[in-house]
C-alpha cells in the first residue's frame, strides 16, 4: 500500500482495514479529542474517492430502514459500504440504538460493511466538524460508498450538501403540509427524493406532487431532482433508488461537476474554519467589551458595533 510506512500508527491501522482503530479514531473525533489530528492529517491524501450519499429527512420517515435495504443492495453489487448515522441528541431517537438496530440485520463477519452512529454531544458546530472528519476516516479506510444519515429538520447543524456528493431527502406520503413548508429548502438540498412507506395510502399522490414540483422548479446546476417511491416492508423500489443516486453520481462525473462541487464544499469548509478561529479571537478582544457596553446602553446598535470592530481589526488594504 502506497506510502503507509511513514504514517502514524493509528493511520496505518486504518489503511490496513483495522476496524477497532477506525472506531477508536471516530470516537476521538466525536469527542473533539485533538490527539486524532495527526492521523486525520496523515489520512487526508487517501480521501476523495468514495461516493458520499447523504440520507436526510424528518424524524421517523424510515431513513435507517432504507439504509438497511441499500446496504443489502450494494453488497449484492459487490460494493463496500460504511454508514455514519448522525443522531440528534433528542430523546426520540435514542442515539446509537438505531445504529444497533441496523447492525442486528448484518452478518457481523461481513468486512464490507461498517456502521457507526455519532451522537451530537457538545455544540452544533462540533457535529459538522466531527461528521466531516468521520466521513474522511471512512473514505481513507477504503469504503466505496459512505452513507450519512442525518435528521433534516434543523435539529442538527449538519448541512448535508456540504458533506455529501449526492443528497437524498426521504419523505413519507402523509407529510403533505410539511412538504409545503419545507419545499423551497428541500429542493435546494435534494438530488433525489425518496418517498418511503409507499405501502401506505397516498404514496402515488405524494410522488406525483413532488414530480410536479420538481418539473416546475429550475434545475439546480443542470440536474433535475429525481423522485423514487420505496418501501422497506417488504422492500420495494430500493434498486430504483440506487439507480437514481448512481445517475446523479454519473452526472457529476460528466463535464467536471464533481470537482466544481468539491471546490465549493472545501472553500466553504475552510472559510468556516477560519471564521470559527476569528470569532474566538474577537471574543477575547478587549475592544469588544467597550463596544458591548455601548450596545447595552443603547448608544450603539450591534450591526454598527460589528462594522466598527471589523474595520479596526481588518482594515482595508
Ligand atoms: N409502513 C412502513 N413502515 C416503515 C417503512 N420503513 C420504515 N418503517 C417504519 O418506520 C419507523 C421508523 O423507521 P426508521 O428507519 O427508524 O426511521 P428513521 O427515519 O431512521 O428515524 P429517525 O432516525 O428516528 O429519524 C419504524 O417503525 C419502521 O419500521 C415502510 O416502508 N413502510
Ligand atoms: Mg434513523
């Protein structure tokens, strides 16, 4: 394996396919443990080759169940799959319980599957950082496909489009009202809509409704969202769901869009990391507190205070 001899031990272990080392590094990342940094840095050159599929949607629509079926489908195609379930620390989901539930269906000896859930301890910004880092670890471990489950209703500050190469939004037939309120936002993030629980009444109408909406909306960067109906009990439509995802991945490869999208994601990530650091420095800035006094006294408004401090610290060149 190229160049592994000079890697830190933990990174070497991940490249060798050592699952315990991989799990330990993800735990370190989840806990914000800076000891993981050398391994992350060393493994970064081995990332960038996996298909990263975001599976998002409201609570309980069947995201984990769909992922469970996708794993079986993808293993049948001979692809290796890692799943990262980013759970909100909400009492509904029970954190790793769902991850465990998925795992129950798997042959534990199948080395082509790795499932991990990540609790959103700490602050929301930390989840986005930990999610990106964990996805990179899974990529460096050599998985062909990384499925990332997030709850898509604002509980977790993970913008799935900033992590995934293809974003799937899972909905259910009875989410009519929710679709109405979410629809602008949903079309911003969805490359593929999965109308799950299509065994329930109303699925056809929901599918048609979304198809109409997708048809009237402007295609984002030349791609019009696809809509696929699925159910997981019994499994139905999973092959078509994967076909729609694969079609989007193929679309990215045609005409250089994959690298454009990667550039957009990485620029946003780096800018965000810089912003975090600048924000920390500003919080410690003595000039800030003088301004806060004036804002409290209502002799200055927050926006003007921000402009003043910004102009002082970042004078125009
Ligand atoms: N009728 C029906 N029920 C389903 C289907 N898929 C999942 N369910 C049920 O829906 C419930 C929620 O499924 P999950 O897969 O845990 O949903 P989820 O979106 O991952 O849930 P959270 O992670 O808590 O947001 C479970 O009781 C499933 O058995 C389906 O296709 N049809
Ligand atoms: Mg789930």
